[in-house]
C-alpha cells in the first residue's frame, strides 16, 4: 500500500494531456511488453472493483521514438467492456496506439486464473487455509502455490496418570504431579514399542490385535441353545475344604470360567496370601477331575519370595507355575501357550501396555490393561484374578470404571491389631453381594472361622460386676448372622457432658439416648456417655438398637446383665419395639450358641409361631419400660 500511495502522488500520473485517461484518477503505466504481468496481478488482488492505476515505466526502458523522448505506455482495464487495452501515448499528449496482442495475452491469463476470486491471494504465491496440502496454481505467466492448512487442536496429557486437559496448568490437576503434562495434537501419532500407532490421548487404534481370535465367526444364539448341555452345579470351578467353602460362598458358589475377579484391600491385609491359597486349590483340582496348571504372575515380588511364602503355608502343588512379568502382552502370550485353568495377576497397578501412554499404575494404563485381560478371559474362557491396591479413602486405586469392567469385586477387610479378616463381595454378576467370609490369619495362612460370633464377643466373667454396661446384639450380614457385644459407660457428675461413640452412628446413638430419657424416664442429662462395639466393627443393622439401650441402662443403673441373654429389636421414637427381618434365623443362631434367653419385640412373636427353640426362652416385650422391668428385676 505504501508503494501504491507513492505511485498515486507522482506528478506524471495527474497529467491532463490524455482526456481519455483523465477521467480515471489512477491508471496502470508500463513499458510495452516488459511489464505485462503487473496488471494481471493487480486484478487478481483487487478484482473488478479495483480503481485504475497509472504507473510510469522505469528510466531504464528503451523506446524508438524519433525525438528521443520516451513515450508513455498505458495499460487500462475497462470494467464496462471487461477488456484490457494497452495504448502508446506520445510525449505531446497525442492519441494512443492500442496493442491488440498485449490485450489478448492479458485476457488469456485473466481467463486462466480468475476462476477462484474468493480466496485470499498474495503476490508471488497464493495461499489458502486448508489441511496443509500445497496445490499448484497458474495465472497465465504467473505460477504460484496455495497451501491448505487448518487449525490443529492440542491437548495436554499427564504422563503419570493419563489425565487429559485442554490447556497447560503447570501441574496435573488429577494427581498433582509437577512437570508431567505433555502436549499432543489430534493429528500427531506416536509409535509405540510394538510398532502400533497411538494418538495423543494414548489409546490404541487397533487395541488387542495380539489377543487370541476365535476360529469360527460368532453368530447370535438362542437362549435355550446356550443353556443346552450346561450343568450348573458342575459349571463353576469348586473350591474344596473349609477355606474353599468360605471363599465359594462369597463368590456365589464357586469361580465362574471366563470371569474377571478383582480383590482389593489395605496394604498387608493378606491379599496375596488369599489369592495364593485360591490358586493352590484350583491347581490341585480335587473336585475337577485332576490337577491342572495355574499361572501366577507377580509384578511386585520375585519368584523366590513367593516360593518362601508357599513353603511357610505348606503349599506344594506341582501344577502351580510362577512367572515374574509386568508386560500384559507377554503375559497373555505365555498364558495362551500354557492354557492354564486360571490366571492370577499380582497386581494390576504394576502391569502395563507398551502402546499406551502413562506409567504403570496410572489411570489410562490400569483401565487399558484391565480391558485387555477382560477380552482375554472372555475369548479363552479362563478365569482371571486381579489384585488391586486401595487409596487412602479405601477405594480401589485407578479409575472408577475399573470396577465396572470386572465381573466380581471382593474386599478383604480387617484391623491390623486383629488376626481376623472379613471377605466381602461389593459387586458380583454371578451371585449375591450379601455374603460374608470370615477368616483368621495364622502361620499357615488364612483359616476359615467356624463360629464367627466368637470373634465379636469378649471373655465372660460369671457373677462379676464387669458385665455391667455390656449387652449382646444379633445382627445379619448377608445370609449370615453374628453376635456382637456392645459396651456402654455412664459417668455421672462429669465436668464436661460429652458423648463418645465408637462403631455406632452418632445420630442413631443420640436418638436412643433421647428415647431413654423421654419414654423410659432415665435421667441421663448430666451423664457423660461412652459407647463401643467390641472388635472395632461398625454396627449398621437396626436390630442392635435394643442392645444399645439395654447397655446404657445397665451402666446407668449399675446392674449387671446376665451373660446368657441376647437382644433383638429396633426402637421407635415412642419407645416401642419393632420387628426386624429374618427373625427366625437370628434366634436360631442364638440358640445354637447356647444362650438361654432372647428378648424380642412382641410383634415378632406371631411370625415365629408356637415352635419353641430347644433349651432357649424367648421374652416378648412391647416397649422399653417392659424390657427394663423384666431384665433388671431384682428377685
């Protein structure tokens, strides 16, 4: 534009000698054939709306006029006729001579290059924003290139956990790691260790291509054809022995072929010990027609360490194979060649896929590895057991989708100061999630507990005052009933009136204390009350309300409760006793453990019928006042 502005201010451009050209304030001036392309370039730049410009040929140009003065050559585009004409004007301002050859040449170049007038052009080259492809463009004597480019969307991926963000924050907002965010573009491709290409988000374009493929094409099948020839009792892999029966109850009757089971728990709780014992039972195959190989893959311990634990637990099966590896592709290839009865991975946070971004244990790695093992289990019908770590909040480490991918999720719980362990089923596609397995950790591994109630009861002292403030409650966990001991302590005249609760919901305890003060007439306003559940478990069943209330009354009245009485019932706000589900099974457990008396709600007496339990008396009460009169009656 500066050049054009300088040209427009030149004094030769305003010469009034040519009336034909004076009507247009600006014309294009050039030497005869030396500058024919300037007009075509200018037209391509501005189109038909461009004003006519005048340009004087440089001094170096030559002309054959007899007087030695350089004539002026004018190239003019007439927008009305759509033609370009070149005229030669003498020094005296005479008429012009048109050069038709130049006109035709200019028009030929104009016709070749005027088709795409909507794109943005620059002199020397013509560029168009596309996808990066360069295209050759010709305008007569002008040869250029236009480059198709587009805006590329970029994202930032954490190399530690796989978290993806649209912009850079300096740190990962998921795992709070510093300097782990890497920039990736949609068009970028990263070649993995196995030669497969992955995109910036780290997912495989062709995931699982190395997995075994079925020989025949899978077609839809009728439901009755699927069930035909399948014996449900023999379909599952049974686990013999007391330990196997306890684990099989939680699994729903045994291990399902082709299932993916995830076992979680706190560090040092006994996850590896539990899975090693299960692997030994499957390898022995006492109820499966003989021994079969089981592959135990460890990414945390060496083969020698696992062998030392097996010797301590007296595991000597010959069909249990150990293999230290953390590469999923290598593990699947080994398992495909061996064709084991079961595959164990210890743990899922240590394995990785070469073609997935992120370090082992990251969100992306854990999810992709679990998906690969799930496909392997479904295609080969081999059950896979995974061990998973847990976070500080008690949840399994990794993405929440991990629990959605697997078929069964088991949690191994227990206090570090206690030798007892509880195995719960949080998710089970092949059975109930209400079952509970009780074990005790010993030198030989986990042992099944025949009488689970004994772990929740303290030592009994007959005729001693230490039983004041202690009551026995009967709760249900799944299909099993447990007897737990609840302790209460009332301290009168305390400087600070407080309530400390351990193992019971604070809101539930406040409600029971308020009902005792209002409906039973106990003056607990100036007493500090402490409640505790023995063995550190949490009481969530409302059937323990009556035992909590009786324990508080025993401590407040300083009257010991006989050690052969159990309490079952829920307390309402009016002080009434309400029935709870599965009352018959609870009472049967109490009678089996040798208790002589059981206090139950009056409404539950009709549902039990007239059948009396051998050696045990049931006491039916309507409200708390009636319970206090019958239990704390002094003969």
